[in-house]
């Protein structure tokens, strides 16, 4: 029986990490993951449309009951933070419109959920998601691995 | 003849200023203006949905050819800027989806376009939009006046 299906995202203008995970009686399953790369020659608005339309398609295709994203880092430069926030706005709007429950997790919370340790490095997180889930690509952009880690955190959070 | 119709917005979570202006052979006309106030008791996500759905309705109802917003102030506190950026993301996405041309103007550009002077105060801008347009409400939230000023700037910009 499926108890939860989550669309997890690592938002960005250049690259959008995407993962769809399901929690079943048999454990966690990775249904899909990818990294959407937008065209740098297009305007930010055009790229926002590509991102939004991709999300709409994913929401229709996988009918997740929840959407999970990482909280925004405030220590990044403000311009980047503003850009990411605009992408997040589109994500939150479309998720809410689709009736999904929304989860947000901080970077440390994600590390603890995936590795049991809040100060793991990137490689430690990647190694762990490969151990915990079948079908994680051997090589991928960080954004895709980050999305999978967010998805695992949502599943772990749900379990509690 | 109508040469331009713009949906102008002053984005925010609490209050969203809205104005629809049209440029015709006879001059500029204010078709509609309001201030959408979201419910502070709702989650940010719920309020984002209200804002997005309001925009969708306005885009369908008024079929503007362009959408105009003010650029983000970076000197505001970061948390506010992030919130406004999320709302802007939804605006830009829906505007692009509707095939609208997007305009962004800085605060000084708006003051110059409306009053001819880059250091006008808020009251100076309000007085001027009341002189330039019929139907500007006598009393309204700043957000509504700001949206009308953004709309006037878009119309003036188009004229050039």
C-alpha cells in the first residue's frame, strides 16, 4: 500500500533538481529523478515559465500528495536568494493549487534525516541516498541528489 | 483605438496593489484598481494561492497585453524581500504564461514618469496620478496608488 508520494525539489533558475518518492509498506521507492536545466539565453521570465510548466506536468503525471523543498539560505548573495525565491513562489503556488501538503526543511534537518548526522558533507549525503534507495543515478548534478535527499527527509518526517 | 492595456501590480503578501490601464487615442484610462488584502490567519502558501488565482482571473477578465511590476528594493529586510520575490515569481510566471510583455521599473523611474521628478514624495505621486487619470479613488491603500503609478509608467514607457 502506498502511504505517501512526494514531489521533492531543489529550486533554482539554472538547474531545478526533481525527485518523486513513494513510501509503501515495502519501504521507500524512488519513482523518478532528474535535473531540469533551463536555457541561459532565454529571459528569466521565459525560464520561469519552463520551470512552472515542468512542475505542472509532474504534478499531473505523478499526482503527489505532498511537495517538499529546502528552505532558502539567507547567507547566499541577495540577488541569488531573490531569484531562488521567485522560483519557490511558483513551486508553492502550483503545489497549493494542486492541493498538496507542503514541507520545507533546513539543510541540517536534511542531513540528519538522511545520514543521522547534521554536519555530513555533500559526498556523505550522496553515498547514503544511494544506499537507502534503488535507482539513484550513479552520476548526476548535485541539484538532483539534493532533491532526492529532500524527498527522503519528507518521507522520514511523515513516518514519525 | 486601444494601443496598449497593462495590468500593473505592487506585489506583497499582505496587500497586493492592482491597476489596469489602457492607452487609447484619447489618452490614458484607468479601467480598474483595487488592493487585494490576504488573510493573515492563513498560511503563506494559502495566501500565495489567493494571489495567483486573483491574477489568473484578472488576466482572463482584462486580457492585458502587458504586465508591469516595480523592481525589488534590496534595502528592505531580507525576509520581506524573499516574501515579495515569491509573490513576484507567481506574477511573472502567470504573466508569461498568458503571453504578456513584462515591464519592470525602479522606484525612481516611476517617480520621473509620473511627476517628472525623481525625488517626489508619496503624496506628490498620489496627487499627480489623480490629476492625470479619471477614476482614481480619493482614498485608498498606498499599494493601490503604487500599482496605478506603475501602470502610468508602463504607458509612458510604451509611448516612447
